[in-house]
């Protein structure tokens, strides 16, 4: 009995150490140097495949990159529930130049909740196709992003096409992955070009709002279809956010 308990404890310690080593290795990684032909267009065609990291809590593949002027983040989301949460409530990416895993300047996008596509009443067999087109239309018509914690930018919503140099876009690729791209000038973040200090990044897939759940339940109670766009499972995880922190240093051009 003591031998079994000792073996179980030993396996647990080793597993914990392996998890710690993996997390530490990810934290110590430098950014990638941004592709020379980079475009913030919601397509990952110019990025090396696969993306650098995967986080199982948020179900996100991601790469953080930089050049001399900008910081870049690309996220690929294959998971349907994470896609739906981002489509409804956005993804928030926070950047803290101090390296502390708290606070920092944040950008939330895409803000689709204020985009009205006038979802049509369509037959059941056509809903998946229509939902896909509506999702693309929603993303194409996003006009604002939400910012918070920047020294030189007031908190709140600003235009997608803004004068601060922040670029964001989201789209679905050919494999039906939701791709979210972000570019922020280093000077807007207060990060000197060539800095070798660790930078902390926070990725948060925001929860769907309780109003979404009430709308869904009301529709189903009347025997109607779920609200467009998209078909999704009525699962409690949709109404809880998922997030993680990581820490990386700027890449240097080789």
C-alpha cells in the first residue's frame, strides 16, 4: 500500500514538473520576426505553419511576432465554442511591457454585437450555409474595437480604421478556422525597439453574454430556431471566459 502511494505521488510530481517545464519553455521563447509581406487581413497565408503555440484552455493556436516598428499577434481558432464566444463577445489581448502578468493595455475585437445583418428566416436545410455567410458578413462590417489602458489613447471604443496605428481584423479561412490578427505600434505600447525585456501577454476569450442565453432559451421555448448567425451547443462553457498569460521577448532581425 505504501509502495503504491509512493509511486502515485512520484508520478504526480513528475507530471507536475513536466507541466512546469513546458510552461516555462513557452514563457522563455522570443517572438518570431514578422513576415516581410505581412498583411492584417484575417488570413494566415504569410505566416509559418503551424502557428508557434497552442493553448488548451482557450483552444487557440497563436504566434506573437514583431519587426522594428510593430508588434503582431495572430490567433487561429478551430474550436466551434471558442469561435462562437469570440463572434459574440470578442477576444481581448492585453500587453504589459513591464513583464508583469497583470494589467497592461488591452484591445478587444471583433465587436460584432453592434452589427445588424438582418438575419433571414430560412429553411432548416439552408441554415448552416446562411449562418456561414452571415458570420463572414458580420466580421466584414465591424467598425469599432475597444481599447483600455493605453497612455495616449482614451479608453473605450475607437474606429477599426484609426489614427493610432492599431490594426485588427478577423475572418474565416478555407478550413473554417476563425483567424484574428492584431498589429500595434511599439511606440504606442511604450516599448523601445530592440528591447530585451520580457513582455507579458494576456489572451482572453470572452464569455457570451447572459442576454444571449436568454434569447436562445426564449426562441427554443417557442419552438423557434436558435438566433443567427451560427449553430452552437447550448453548453455552460459558452457563458464563462477562458484565458491565459504568457511572457515573451522581442525578436531581433537576423
